[in-house]
């Protein structure tokens, strides 16, 4: 019986690690942004130089540990590493659950977002499995060794290639609300009858007999008992039940007068290009030449080409002049732009508010034609 428990624990733990490593590995930049958030919330900004290497290392190690445990290759090492992973992340998520420095731990990237409390509970369960595997790490596996070794090698090499491609181009799987095929206006709507946020008011009244402050809510506050109580103050309303939140709720693009002009892109019935650089100071300068080439083609074919960035206006003007960028560049929130496209800069093709296609600006097609745009639109509806 104990062998069955050990095997189930090993396979289950391994599958969770494979999934966790994979969904982070296909979006290396997204995981990098989450690590930056962590460091900022813990006031460890001076360690930000470690985030990009760690964004490759952590998902790959998770994936490799999972593959090792599932295939039965290097189980002793994988069980020790898996246990150490769980010790670190269980303590980390316990802290996050208690103090809530970040809203989403990022354990499963954008593929599966769970609460901080659920994340801690999940890690307690995995810790139990890790302990079982650790004490049974001398279990031997002799069947189909060649197949298991080949699977171990192919899966890990494949994961490395996927991570490299997703970082240098765009993620091969997009779990974010701005993925291709999404109609942004539709994704911003709240359905009729959808659950609303529920808040509770917290009141503090002074007990005239004991001279102590007592806490009340909307159902029991003693507003009529002026003999025993006097109102002192109240807190900000407390959220007790989260309602429906549209997948996209922060798509705002501002012109230089701070006016929101996003509706132009969302309602434009023609093709339009959105050039996205969440921060021009951190952008890949080599991609600017490609961007300008596409902007010129768009201008010749009467297609709108507009840039958006969180960079300040002065820097925008300086960089446009320095790199000969002819197109208008507007302002938007940095976090939102990072979510729209995992490239800096990236290109988004829109029509009627629908995302037709996205590219890393380094890898846009060498030749654009109207027929190509139409084909991309047609392929999206198939």
C-alpha cells in the first residue's frame, strides 16, 4: 500500500511542478514582471538585476523537477530540490497570505490565478507530498530506462526552446485578457445582472459607561441609543464579497491633454496598428527601425499607426527625434501595456476593437500588404 501512496505522491507532485513551470516558462517576461513586483513589495529593489535570469531558472527548474519525478529519472536529486522549493515557497506564501503584499502570487502565471489563501493551502498539500517523496527517494525504477531517459531529455530541451522563443518573440500561449481574437469593448462590459461588490460599513461608538470604543456594522450599530453610546468614527467600507470584474477594465489611452482617446482604437472599423512600448527607456532600440518601416507603409496605405507608452512626454519627444520616429506616441498605464503585449516594443493589429495579430517589433513580416492583413483577419475567424 505504501508503494502506491509513494507513486501517487510522486506523480501528482511532478505533474503540478510540470504545469507550474510550463505556464511560467511560456511567458518569461510576465514572470519577470511578477518578480519585480515581489521585490518592490518587499523593498528589495536593489535585487532587480536578478529577476530576468531567475525568470528563466525558476520555471525551468520546476519543470525539470516535475519531469524527473514523473519519468523516474534523477529522483533522488529531484526529491531534494522539490522539497527545498516547497520549504521556501510555503514560508513565502504564508507571509503573503497574512500580509497581502501582492494580490496574485503568480504561481501558475496568468493561466490560473488563485487567492493568496488558496495558494498557501496548495503549498501545504504539496509540502506533504514532498516529504513523502523525500523519504522514499531511494525507490528504484528499472523498467523502460531508455524510454524514460529519452522522455526526460526531449521534454527538458523542448522546454528550453519554448522559453527562448517565448522570450525573444512572443509567448506561444497567451493566457492574458488581451490575446489575439479578443474584442476589447466586449471584454470591458459587465453583463446585466452580474454580481456586484458587497461592502460592509464599520462604525466605532464610544461606550459612555466604560469609556471604550466598540465596533459595529450596518446591522447592529446603536444609532438610536444615545444614552449609552456616542458615535466616534467609521472606517472606509470593507469589501466582504468580490463581484464580477470584466476581463479588461483598464484600457485607457491619453493624448497630451490627458484626454482618453481609447475609443478611437476601439471603434475604428478599419485596420489600425498600435505600437506598444511600456517604457521607451527600456525598449529594444534595434526594433525602432522595423517599427518606423511599418509606420511608413501604414501611412502610404492610409492605415492608422499610433504608439502608446508610459514614458513622459519630454522623453518621448527626445527619442522620436533621436531615432527618427514619425508616428504619434500617446500615453497609457505601464502595467496595462505590459499586459497587452509581451514585447518592448510590440505591434498590435486592431480592427473594430478586435485584436487581429500581435508581433514583437523585431519579428514583424518583412513585407506587408493589404491582402496579408485581410488574411490575418480571415484566419482569426476560422
